[in-house]
C-alpha cells in the first residue's frame, strides 16, 4: 500500500512490480491486485489500472 500512497496516479501491475523490485512476478501481482479489488481495498479505475480507495 505504501507504493500506492507514493504514486501520483493509478498503477499497472508491471509498474507496481518495478517499484517493488519484482520484475518477473507481474502475473502473480496482477492476480493479487484483482483480489484486493474484490475485497474493496483497491479500485480498478480502468482495465489494468489500480489505485487505493480514498477515505
């Protein structure tokens, strides 16, 4: 969540992986992001663009 807090806008899974230094885990991270959207923790503003929910 810290990466989303520092981001100036929505992130793609690839950008998140690069920020966390996990370049080969894009598909796994994308799946986790989709789960976080289902749980209401993140939102998907456009297809493939994820951001955290604002209180």
